């Protein structure tokens, strides 16, 4: 998967979440719990697609993190019915951690710092 495509998927995810939140705020038709449920579903779908599309270039640590994120998003849907008071706070926290990680990874890929060449010790 191309680095630009990877960045595009993460930017699309961020833009969709912001636009859905702004639209729901302006229209006032959705309750907060319903809005966060839609945001979870959109982000989970885009993250699963990103993981599938970049399955050959991602490291095992990145894949493990993203699978943990997908699991936490699905757990949040269960928390919605069990502990509704914690649902908005935990959802915003998980989404913000996801976006910070996505932009960190995107910037890391753009810089793509080459490791230093190991210098051999010379004995005289």
C-alpha cells in the first residue's frame, strides 16, 4: 500500500468523524449516544479497511495495536448499554488516541529516517 494512500485513509477517517459531529450538532437530530455509536462504526470500518489494505507493509506491533483498537471500539458498543454514564468519555478518549496514533504513524512514515550504518571497530 502506498504511503500517500495510507495517509489518505487516516485523513478521511478524521474528516468523516468531524463532519458527522458537526452535522449532528447543527441539525440537532441525533442524541450524543447515537452520534458516538455512528462514529464508532465509521472509524471501525475505516480502520479495518486500512489494516486489510496495508497488511503487507505494517509491522506486527502496528497490527496488534490496530486489532486492540478495533476490539476496544467493539467493547465500547457493549459499554453503551451496561455503563451509559462512561460511554461518551471513553469513546472520545479512544477516538482521540486513535487519531493521535494515526497522525504519529503518518508523520513517521513521511520522515522515514534511515538507521545509521554501523561502523566497524578497527583494530591497529
